[in-house]
């Protein structure tokens, strides 16, 4: 009888320590009432029923249901934008483990987590968008269409999600204090990193390659055989910028979950990331020009679509490139952080253009936004932020677990 | 252009021109982006810095594995060199003085005595002495400090070490030093003493913004900061 | 027809094997040339004969068991707007002004064109589309995930998706594959009172189209739409007015759409094979550099750089 009571006590203690961060239930729930949480709860209260309705009534309940424009924000944002923004993992892991830039080590784990959460919720968006989401495993195990680029994307996202999970598992195992399994998880880091870079190279570019099948539908300024390369290169600076943004937000809003040592180095690291991003941005700018040259589409720049294209490459690629350089040279960390936001916005702009807007340029009637679509997207993004925060609060992501000094890896 | 051949000839030509122009432009671009070398962050590979959440006391690192002298020097026995102790300045001390411009260390072979003056810090035109935590013979000094004395500020328990000493009375010395919870309490008291002296809250501010370049002492009293420092370092000059 | 993993592998080997057998003694050409099944069927729609009676729509609706529409098939009011196929209509007829004579408007029937090299099939990640030997492009309801990639890929905007069903299907014309397998004609072909649609072997239909154009050069535009567009389609058209005026896209080119992704797909195995050595090399290089750095710093004697 006392044994059972002891076990129950042990489980209760474990839950109290790991899940509620050592607080009593009432204290925990009291702490939950913050403005951000209240807004998040409101969003979820509206959004989650919407998502349930989508499964009951069909996809048309939450999208504009167009036969001429099959893709909506769920793929436009969730997949095409979400995936490059989750490129943080493979970039930081290769910088630290493959290129030996050990000074960025404090940023690897958060980057891997951002990547894992990003891909996980990209799959969530897929499950909302697919007509028959229960058949998601089909291209993996049931029927193969190897001539399809989407087949490649499906396989790679599934594999990459697993790789990101494995790369992040040491953090989870430290949280759970599972010493032996953690050792094994650490040993596979280099292999997982290399594999992750291979997968990322392929699927970041594959997302672009999907549009190769729509030469008439995607506006010629964005359509070129170079789309796969453009998507891959832009994913690199998207990842770098997201690392800057993520660390800026966490170091500002979750100070107590960050190792105090890191505050001394983060400014230098941010500058370094900005420097790298500027190099990628100038490269990307040139590649965009080559894309236009390849199809000899210069005359198209002189049109309303041309305006948007020029806005994209000058305002959202060249401008952040030079802002980054200015920030790096003058050691203006605030400028570098601000520029990261511009760069990420540029990515969102580009991906939405390619997947939704510019790919219906020849249609008479084109619709882009459906109110419910936006609501669902906001809901899922809210869940994503909450999940990320939940993990950073409890697991050693930005700090070391006291029982595992040195942070592993 | 009627034929694919004409088209490709023309467009490929333009593409190559753009690519070559890019390569030429890239050289000055590279210098523009990389010339101002930002101070490189420390390579954490050696991971000697013993900084853990639990070791923070009011914003100052007080690692468990280290023995502290009341004059804010420390001594540590390293696993791979059990015959030697490493000696340095503690986190409170380096934050107190701020950016160290130079340091005058004893020569190799020199003798140090616990509680006696062993080295001098140079900053803001002043020379501040500090007391050795142990008795012994100096067998090594940190070579990086001549060029980069700010390493002491950046990593006082790791790459900012000062001396390696072969101790002559190790156990007796250690009895006179503070460690673990005692050390933490002592730093806590030192902090309170410091705060009585100033109007600012020094603790949390320092954690967030990193080491203040001018140090806590100069922030409190720009004129007589050296007296405050010597007070804490238990030296008269 | 369900193609599972084993079936796919078998069919891949079978295709390769029969290709090797079909050309005995032919030296390796080095240039690709795919003819498709030379005996495949097709349809030829003669736009000069269509009067817009919509009997084809009615017949298709009945043959495929589709729900009856709100506006009946003999109602002309549907011609006010240009329609496209929908999940309840595999084929629709649209009306266009005749640029040659005002008197007689031109009608055009849209349905899946059953391309020689279907873009939809190429896009499908679960291989849910099949180009049958008979020419029809079929969709498999047992495999489809509802990703709608085929809808993006189709240059003719044909596949439709049941947005309003919780278990949705892709809907499109299947060239009445069940009927043609039994030796019958597609329902729309049989129903047409003007015999505007001819059904037969694609190669024969091309000859027929050329004959008609030659016999009455004033009546027809000298072009068979679908003969070469997007690599050729099984469903072709001849018309008395320029095709662009009747809703056809004349800028699709002659390249089969699957060709557009081949370049990228061919790079994939290269990355898979080259990256491990390349990245592993970076890793070893940076480890060695760090090792040399450490030796330098601690003053230990080591390898010469």
C-alpha cells in the first residue's frame, strides 16, 4: 500500500517538476494568465472549431475552393514559406559541425528546434490541406510515383523531420535525464548533420521544382529552370535570418531560460550571421538576374508584374543585403536584427508570389485570400509558437542542463 | 530570333556577362562585408569555462570547483594536472575593475606567498596589486594576456587564467580559502557591501549587458574608484 | 487498375525489357524517341460541325452517373459565361463569337485531352494516373491523396476536385474507358447528332483531319490542335476560326510537360551521391585545422602544416 503511494508520489513529482516546472498546479495556472496567452486562447477558440469543421464538411469550408487555383494559403504559407523558414537546423549544424565554427555552438540547438517545429507544423498544414490526409503515408509505403517532384518532397520532409528529431533528442533526453540513450544520440550527430544537409539541399530546391510543371501558369519573371537553385539559395539566408530573429525574441522575452554566458557572445554571433546572410543575398540577387536573362524577359520588367518583381529583388533582397553590411561594419547589432525581419519578409513575399499570386497571373479571375483560410493559418502558427515556447521553457535549449555541463554534442 | 539556336546564343551570352560582372564585383564586395573584423567570439571547443546556471550569485559566477581568496583571487586544481594549481581573478573582481588594459605577472620560477602581493593590474593609469591565493613556485604564466588582457574580463575562470603554480602547502592553503556555498555567501555579502556604496543595482544590469567596460567601481565613484577596488582586493597599493 | 510497389517495379522492368526486345539489332541510338502505343485511340472534334446542342454533355452525365445539373441540358443560358469542367461535368461546351461570320457562333467542347505524355501523371506522387495503352488517361481513386498537384500541372485546367466532400475525389473525363474496352464508342461521340466527334486510332484521325483540311481549305484553319501541342494529345481539334478565338491556349509549346522536371530530377541522384563525400571532406578538413590550431597553441610538437 505504501509502495503504491510512493510510486504515485514519484509520478506526481515527476509531472510537477517536468511539466509544471516545479510549480504547484494552482501557481502554474495563475502564471499562465498573460496578455499573450489570453489572445492565443481566443485565437485557438475560434480556429480549432474551424479546423474540425474542415474535416466534417470538406476542404471547401475553409478555402476558396477554386478549380483553377488548387493551392491556398495552407500550402502557400504552411509548406512553401514554412519550409525555408525552418532551414535553420541544417545551416547552423553544418556551420558548427562541418565547417568547425564552434563559436556558434550556443545557437545550434535552438536552430535545430526551430527547424524541427517548423517542419512538424508544415506537415500539420499538409494534413489540413490534403483531400485525404489519412493517406499521407501512401507515397512512402504504398505506391510510388518516382517521376514526380512531389514524391521527392514527401520522402525528404518525412526523413528530414526524423533527422531533426534525432538531432534534437539529446535535449529531450537531458530533460528526461536519460544518460545512456543520450550518449548514443550524441554519437550520431555528424552523420545526422550530413544527411540533413543532403536532404535539405534536395527538398528546398524540390519545392521550387514543383513549379517547373506550370510554365504557362507561373509568370515568366518568376518561372525559370533555375527555380530549384533560387529556392535553395534563398532558404539559406532565410535560415540565417530566422536564427537571428529567434535568438532576438527569446533573449528578450525568455531571458531566464537563457544561459547568462550567452548574453556576452550573442551580439558577436548576430553580427557574424548578418555577414554570412549578406553574402548569400548578393549571390541570390545575381541569380535572379540570370534567371531573367535566361528567358530573355527583360521587357517584362516594364509592367505591373515587373514592378512587383523589381520590388522583390531590390526592396527585399538588395536592400537587406546592404543593411546587413552596414550593420556588420558599424557593429550596429540592432540594424542587423531589424534587417533579418526584412529578409524574412522577402522570403514570405517570394514564396507567396510563386505559389499563389504569380502562378495565377493569366487567369481572368484570381482570388488569393479567404477569411477562414487566414484564420486557420493564424491558429496553427499560434499553436506552433506555443509549442516552441513550451519546449524552451522546460528543456535545455538555450542553456545547459545542470547534470550535463558542456551541453553535449 | 527564329531558331532555338539564335535564342540560346543570345541569352547564354547575356547570362555569362552577368556572371562575369558578378565575379568582378564580388571581390570588392567581399572586402566591404568582411574587412572590419568584429572581435571573434571565443571558440568554445575547450569548454574550460565553468559557467552554470546554479553557479550564479546575483549576477556573478561562483563555480563550485574553485577555491576563492578573500582578495578575489582564485585557485583551482585541474584533473589533468593534479600537481599544479591554476590561479586567476574572480568574476566579481574583473567586473569590479572593468576593462583591464594590462597585467604585470611574476616571472616563471618566482615564488608566491598566500596573502602576499603577487601581480599588478594596470588600468586607467593606475596599478592595482592583488594577493596570491596559494604558496608556491610559478611554473607557467598565460601567454595570451600580453596581447589580450581583456581575456581576463571575458573568461575569468577559463582562458583568462593568470598563473600555474606548484603549491608547497596545498592542504594548508586550501583551509584558508572559500569554496562551494561559503564562497557563494561571501560573494553575496560582497555584493551587498558594494550596493551600500552605490545608488545603482549592479547585479541584474551586469548580467544582461555583459561586462561593463568601466567596471562597477568606476560607475560608483569615478574619482575614487581605486580606493574601492583596493578595499575589496585587500591591498594598500 | 491498381499499381502497387511490386507492380510498379515489374512494369518498369517489363517496359525496359520489351524496349530491348522490340528493336533487335538496332544500335544504341543515344537519342531518345518515345512513340507511345501506335495503336492507341483518340478523338477528333470538328468545331465547324458543332451546333451547341449539348447532347454530349447529357450523354456524359448519364454514362458516368453524375448528378443532374440545375440548369437542364437544353438550356442555352449557360453559354453566357465561359465554363470549365467541374466535379459534376466532365465535359462542357462553350460558345464563342465567330470572327468570320456573325451569323453562326462557334461552339467548343472541353474535356480531358488525354495527352501522350500527361503532365498530371508526371506530377502525381503516388502514381495515381495511368496512360492506358488505349490512350485514355485514368485516375485511380484508391491511391489519390487529394494533394491537387495534378490540377496545378495540367496546362488545360481539366482535373476538378470535390472541395465540398469530406472524402473528396478528383474528377475528369476518362474517354469512357469501360465502354471502349468493350468495343463501344465514348458516350459523347455516340450522342453527337452532327457527328462532330470522330473516334478511332489516333494515327488514322490525323490522316482524316488532314484530308478534311485539304478538301476544304477555306473551311478550316490549317492546323490540327493536339497533334504536337505539349507533345501531342489523344483528343484533337480542327476549326474554322483561329484557335485562340475559341478559348485554346496557343502558347503551350510542343515540349511534353514531364520533360520540364527531368533536368531537376536528374540532379537528385548526383546530390545524393556527391554530397556525402563533399560534406564529409569539409568536416575532416575543419577537424584537422582545429587540431593543428590546438597543437600550435599548446606549443606541442606536431605535424608540419
